C-alpha cells in the first residue's frame, strides 16, 4: 500500500483560487423572490388593482371589498409554495452527505462542496460518490442505478473511473478526484435542465384563458359603459365609476380563482400530513387527470434491496439455511445480498468457525472454514467450473425469469482460499425486493383507466419478473437497439420498456404528450431527470438526488408509493366539486357581460354597484361553493371541463339578464325609479338562490343546512344592513312584480337548460 498524503493547504488554496472546487450552482433552485414575484404580478391581480384604484378615487371604500379575494388568493398560493420550498431545503440539509479525504497525510471529513480537484477520497461501504474520481488503490462494488437505471452492481478496480451519483456497495479504495463542479458527469446531465418548466394544469390554464378573454372584453365594454353613463345618462363622475367597476368586477370570476386556490391548498396540507410534499399546488389537479403513469423500476417499484425467493437444496445432508446464517453472522458483510440472506436464514446450530474471507470485487465470493469443512458463497459460475446439466437447467430456468442465482458450495478440510474442488450443495434464488404497496397502487390506477408504463434500464428478464410479481400482463419492448423513429411509432403499443436510456425515456414521454395524453413520471435517479422534466407531472422519492427533487412537482417524503392514490383522490375531490361550483361563478360572469352589453345599447345605467355584487357573490356563490368543495367525490373527472360548465352557466346568465330586461320593460310603462335597482337586486338574488338549490341536488343533510343558513343570512343582511348595501324598501305591488319576474326567468332558465342539455348530454 502506498503512503498517500493528499493535498496540502497551499495546493487546496490554489485550486480554490482557480475555481476548481466541487461547488455547483443548481439551476433548478427557486428563490423566495421568484415565488413571490410569480404570484404577485399576474393578469388577474393587475385587473383588480386597476379597478380598486378607480374605487379609491370615489372614496366609497366599502366598494373595494372585492380586493379581499385578490389578497387572500395571492397569500394562499405564495405561503403554500414558500412552505414547500422551506421543507425541501430542510430535506436537502438532512440528507447532505460528507466526504472523507486525505489532506496533509491525515483523514478529514468535509462537505462535498469543499472537495477540490486532485483531492484523494477514501470511499467505503455506504458512501455516495460526489465527484468523478479514479481508483488509485483498492476495489469497489458500485451501484450506478441512479445514473443508468440498472440495478446490477459493477466492479471497479485500479485506474477505473467512479462517477458522481453512484454509491458504494462494498470494498474500500483511495480515489483521486478528476472532475469537480460543473465538469462532473452528474452535473453535466443536470446542466441541461433549465430552472423551471411550464406545468400542465388544466384547471389553472382554463381559468387563465377565461381571464385573458375577459380582459379583451372588459376594456372596451367598461370604456363604452363609462362614457355612456357619464356623458349620455349624465350620472355623476363617482356614480359612473362605481357602476362601471361593478360591471367589471361582475365579469371577473375572482371567487372561483380563490376557491380553486383554497381547495388545492387544503389538499396540499392534507397530503403534507401524509408525508407528501406538493411543490406546486396545481400538481394535484394534473395528477388527477393523467392518462399515463410512467414509473422507473429501481427505487420506485422496488426498494433497491434484494430478497431471498427460495433456497434450493442440492444435497439434503447439509442444512444450507443454517450454514448461510452462520456465514453472514460471522463475516458481517453489509451489502444487499448478505442483508437479504440474514433476513431469510436463522441460526439453528452454531458452527465452530475458525477463519473467513470477506466478499469483495476481486474475490467475487465469501468463505468460512471450520476444522473439517469449508463453505463458499458466490456466483455459481465462479466457485465451480463444471456444472451438471440438470443443475444448469434449473439455473437457466430461474435466470430467464429475472432472478439472480448464488451457489453455496462445500469442500472438505479447511481451505485458505477458494477450494479447487467445490461441490454445490444449495442454490440461493434472489430477486429485487418489491415495495409492499406497489402492486396495489398500480392495480388501482389500472382500474381508474390509467395506462401504467414501466421504463427501466434493467434487462428484459429482470423487468419481466417484476411485472409478473405485480400481476401486470403487459407487452414488453427491449430498447437496446431501437432507433428513435421506431420508438416514436411503436411506443404506444407497449407498456414496459427495458434497457431504456435516459433520452429514450424522455422521447417516450414526449411522444405520448404529442398524442394529447397527460403524462406522469415517477423516478428518483439522474437517469430519470430528462423524463421527469418532460412529463406533465413529475414525482420524486425523498431518497432521490437533490436536483431530481428540485425539478419535481411532488415529493414522496417517506418513499411510499401508496400516496399516489391519495393524491389522485384529493385531485378528483377538488376538480369534481369545482366543476359543480363553477356553474355558480360563471353565471355571474355571463350575466355581467351580457348585462353590460345590453346597458351600453339600451339601458340608461348599470343596475348594480360593487358592494351589492359582493353580497350576491359571497352568499350565493362563494360560501356555498367553499362548503361543497369539502365533500368527498372521487369519481372519474368529466372530459371537456369548459364546455360542461358553460353549458350550465350560460342558461343561468341569460335568465338573469332576461329578468333585468323584463323589469326595465315594466318600468317603462309603470315608472318605479326609486326602487328599480332594488327590485333587480332581489330578482337576481332569487334566481341565484334557485341555481344554488338546483346545483345542491341531491340534498344531503349538510346541503340542507347550507341552503337554510344562506337563506336566513341573506334576510339578516337586507333587513338590518340595507343602508350599507344601498337597498330600499319595496311596496307589496313591487314585491308581486319581483315574484312574477323571478318565476318567468326560472321558466326561461329551465327551457334553455333543456336545449343545452340535449346538445351536451354526450359529454
């Protein structure tokens, strides 16, 4: 063994000055400032702030009440994402590994960022490799599954490279650092990942599109409405501004945006209490809609450990289980193979062991000796050159099923090394240890008509064995020699892909997305990075690489695959209930747009002021929608979300406008100038209450209490706070007119609804 001293202080300083350190700027990192700016400067916030400034000019401050929705919505989203970021940062610190290096002839422990070029690392069992290095002395058994997706260990010896991102399964070695920071293999891969990607969120995108459309509508309509009221109708400046703002506020479904944020935030908090970190709250929405669930094998479906499937006795005169238990107990090697054997085998009789040889990447075997016998454990083709045909047939049968075979051999007398004449007395059949929850989760997604796809870097037989254990009867494609063009054309015909490379994973996800499918990817290694980035929704394991967690929308903090079912259910609950409530919100948007247009063309002034619309929105839309959203509803999500809610909202909006036109028509023949706007307010309230009742069917006990509570709350508001809401008292005749207008409007609503239902019943 050479006497390595490592770098001295001056040599370390020289490399630091040349920026030859292992520090790497993580492009996937998001700052608090990024999160705040992204959610403060939105089109929705801009529209509402402009409207609030106009109200501020009139000094009618109670009419700025609509801004509470804007503020609460912004705070909820920012707090949720900051909370997730803080938790992820803590997770990184918790999992931060330290490295052992030689400096000035002494072994010291330093952070991975403090490693410099030409440092000498001491790598041993359990270490994570944090910089690319070359072995100077020693032997290592390396796990590169995080890089390649292949679960098999790889032997490394002198002059061979050990790449960052891999881990040490066994052995010890002195290694010289040859690449650091951005030049390492792992950071070279990560450098292709930009800071952020646009997440597919149908609910969010739908609302954003509505806001964009409304923006194009609101500006010209509001301008024309103000000009007409101020110059033609001769309203005062303040009154013209307030009625114009009321029209604009009515067009913006601000309550729906708040409801979505609150519902998703509640879902995120629920999932956080179940060890699931939601980094972007709209990820819940996306996962609930997926068509394809793509999963990596190693670390996702499997634990990364091995388990003994069975021990096949070749010579019954030997107690193979007891011998194996004695061997692992005496040598105390720590690697996936010996751990699996230790769990499976128990000592029934202690053997008088006098000598042993530990497994390493050179020996390829482990051994124990007594005075009379030597027992060797290792690869069957290594410990005995000739294998009988009957035994070879058994081995081939198991290896073709993806299992790993070890042999336990016996030789008489004590041996100092590998015996020349070994006799195999037992075969140990090992397989990847499946996560207990994996089978149930995948079956659940299949039952929900989600296509499950396995993307693995492992070989055909290994992955086939896993799919069989999971009861997945799926078609398999070996991607070893497949061209990209062939993969694009045929990827939809297969559900399992073996020997798939990182960029091929990305191509599969991209092709599925091009077909209009919503995709999810679950992974934990660097080999999954491109696929996770490409997927509509990305899910990482907590024991995965830090950068992988940074780019993922969801992190399973306890690595429990079963949480995907909980996320699916939470997403479906939110979306199904939002779909139900959206009718209420978009009814207000529809009638506000139509009423503004009708006012510009025919009416003298807009019949509402902002505070009145705030009351109607809160009582008949906001509060009930929030309560309805808390109900359990895990049914599959209906397709064509926008068409479905518009087919319900448009008839409701038309009926409100009809009621306003009807009352203005009556006013034309029988003038009621002082009470007209109040009558319009009550008719609108009655129609919206009817829509709420209709939406709440079937009536559960909670929904009954809700309807009763809303009714009496409205009575209290208009009875005791009528001055605040600028509502006047009505005569008996005027109440009669309100009742007639309400009944006729509801009849029209049902008539139009039936027409829309016939056109959308196939949705």
